[in-house]
């Protein structure tokens, strides 16, 4: 008896995503669908008893792409894989792979084997109830900026580096800052449930409780007497605009302020609002898909 399932995996880029399952059913495929709540992407996994059948399905779907697109359906990122039938209930895991942010930072699910480069910091993080696994464009842009600015400060022999994570979610940004060398890391999130999740994630990554302060608070409620070297706020544009003065109150001259969670169409208004305070200047912005994150130097 064959205990292996052969899979054809794809990402659904359709204009009308409700139509995609109907099409796959009509073609006679056995499949499951999974939606990433961070990226909003939908992925389908087709199941077969032989590798040849999985390969044929991939070939067929690719060849019919132009026809499918004529009625708003489009599949990309095809791959063939396999899994034990006993592992079918956890087949969603094949959609999560290690994410290399830089030569010095990577985010890896616990079930994936990953060969880190010499000196590369690895954050182990699984998808869960809190935002922030590194999959989303906004999270990746924040991680890249934190990695860069911690490295720059350490290269200048700065011994004490303080970082604030506003809207911490899973705690991924705070965990990265701590593992990359920040000597003080504080974090908060408006959702109290995420605090316990972030604490558990920090412990799994070897960060003692005393090395990471976590609080349940909104941006306007959070209080700190510290003026941080790096402030990261991966929250909605509306919250950034409403709380710009509060965010800047955590900064000092030379602080790197990292703003994310911003739709590309909304970014110009966010940039203008922060620069209009006269306290900060955009250094650069990073766009991926419909999202844009910006990094500012505080005057």
C-alpha cells in the first residue's frame, strides 16, 4: 500500500479567487486550499497517488494559463512535492520555508532544516495567532532595516543599543533586535493575547524574560522614559498618522525610525506627515507588492 501522497502546489493570483476552487473541482482534482492571513495569499495543494500524475497536473495547468486568465484565474509558483499520508493534516507546512533576510539574519520554521552561514543569526518562528512570521513584506522590510542599523552601530563600537518595537505581534522584530545585539529591547502591542505569544517565541529563541520587556498597550497608552536608538512601528497607516508625535517622543537625535504596515498608495501621505514635523527625514523606502516601508533619520 502506497503511504505517500504526491502533491502539486501553487499560489492563486486570480482576480476572482472564488472561481479557482470551482475550476479545480471541475478538472477533477482532489485538493485543499490554505490562506495566509499575513500575506492574504491563497495556496492550493493537489494530491495524487503518483509523482507522474502530480507532474502532469502541473504541466497541464501551466499550459492552460492563458485560457484560465481569460476568465480571471491565474496560478503561479508551481512546485511538486510529497508527504506521508499520516502527515496530510499538516500539509500546510509546505507553504512555509526559511526566509533569508540577509547574510546575517534568517527566519526559519521549527520543522525546516536550515544550514546557517557563519555568523548568521537564525530566528525560529512558526506561524500562529500573532502577526509576524517574516512572510509578509512589511515584516521583512523591518527586519532588513533593523539588521542593517544594528550592524552599523556595532561597527562604530556603540556598546549600548536600545530598540523599541511598537505593535510587536509575534515579537519577531524584538527577538531579531535582541539576537542581533541590542542591549535593551522593549515592545508593546494593543492586543493582550499577543504578549504571551511573543514571550513564548522569545523563550524558544533563547531570550530570557529580563532581556525583553513586553507590554499590552496602545501606542497612545504606552509610556517610556527611554529615548531609543531604533524605533520600529509595523502598524496601520491610520495609527501611524494619529500617533506620529507619540512615536517621535521615543526618539532622539540620530534615532532610526522604521515605519511599516503602509499600503504603497498611502505611503506619500505618511511620509509627508512625519517630515512635516521637522524632526525627521526619509533615508529610504522599500516596496514589495502593494506595501511600502520607510526608514527615517530623526533630527
